[in-house]
């Protein structure tokens, strides 16, 4: 498919394959055509958000007269997996965060297109893909018939509006903190609800 968009600005971005402040792994060195394709097809995020809204309405209707699923174990695994991904992503982009702050200052480090490295672009791409996967958060809410608040679905719908920023590290930090806290809360719940209760009953 030919690229029917202005790739001039993105084409001028220099990707450093051997930065002195971090090691780039081979699997992180994807072709430039992938990056340009993502630049020219940013609207796919809008389509995905639309499908998400339709699925949200259909799912709520589907569960309307059905008993809620428990899914506690699956939810723990889900939050752990997303927290793990966010953690790996954060530590892979951390060296460039520090380098960008040191060379360009804090403000420009949030979104700077002049130069970057392959690892940053790779994990930015993975971050975008996982934003679609994270729509599954809402599936857990609907299947468990919990209250779906406005902030939840609004966040998922608007998360693709990041524009042309190639350093989504602030979002990665937030995601890491959020999913790790969810995972920790569920572990704490299971520990007090099952482990301590079982131990108490044995003592009695």
C-alpha cells in the first residue's frame, strides 16, 4: 500500500541504532517502513475506538439478563501481565528518558522528534498495540457486571489521541503504576480473604 500522506517530517527523524547510553537488541530494529506506515495510518486508532464503543454496548446488552462471571483469577493474571509489559517498556525507554532530559530538558523530553533510537520506537509501537489489547479491561467490568464509570471508557477511547509524539514514556509510567497497583490490590484481597481465613479456621 502506498503512503498517501506527508512523511517529510517523520522521514527527517534520525534513528540511532547504536546509542552510547543503551544497548539496542536486534528484535527492536524494525524497518523504517513500519514506522512510516504507523505515521500515515494513525486513524486506525479512531476505528479501533469506534469498534470498542460498539462492543461495549453489545457486551452490556449481552450480560443484561445473565449472572455475572467471577473471573478473579483471570483478572489477577491480566493485571500482572499488563504490569509486566509496562515495567519492561519503562526500563527499556528509561535510558533515553534520562538522556533526553539531560540534553533537551524535561519539557522537550516528553515529545521530541528530532532524534531517537530503535528501542524507543519499538516500545512505542508495542505500547500502541497494547492500548488496543487493554480494551480487555472493560470486558472484565462488563462480564463481572460491575459499574462502568465514564472515566474508564473515556480514557480508553481517547488514549489514541497522542498525536505525533514518539516518546509515550509518561503514559508508560502511569500504566505501570496503575496495573501494578491493581495486581497488588487483588493479591492483598486474596491473601486476606482466603489464606488468612483458612489459617484461622484451622487454628479454631
